């Protein structure tokens, strides 16, 4: 499987899982819909486009290019630290560990709100 086929397949899968079309995804990310044609012609998208798509879905760029089998879903409670995930600072965390981070973040926010 070529790199572009892997990216295209993962993008379609994420769109299906989130109930949106690829065109809608690209439009909401500010990416020209010609990316679909580029992928079909075997062109690799720019790192910027891959990053925008990864950020949209809360997955790593490594997942999009095929370095991981399953994406790590970054919970909404951790949206502020998504950049750290994209920098690779948390690449070795399991989904269970990411979920625990989200629980801890919610706990801290709840304590702050009680004050």
C-alpha cells in the first residue's frame, strides 16, 4: 500500500466514524478539495495539510501516515494539550493512559470550580 492510499483510507475511516464527508472535512479545515484528486494520483499531501486533518480529528499525524494501527482519541477535556500530542511528547501513551489523563484533568477542573 502506498503512503497516499494509507492516508486516504484513514481519512475516509475517520470521516465515516464522525459522520462527515471528506469534502466537508477539507472545507472545515480550510484545505482545497483538490486534495482528493491529489491522493488519487498518488501525491503525498503537505505536512501542514496532514496536521490540520489530524488536529480536526484529535489523532496523531503518525496515525494518518500509517505509523499506528489505532488512533489515540484526545478527549475534549484535553484539547489544550493536543499540541503536545502532535509534537510527539505523548506518543508512547496507551489509550488507557490518555483516558486517565482526561479523568485527572476533569478532577482538577472540578476542584478549581469548587473554590
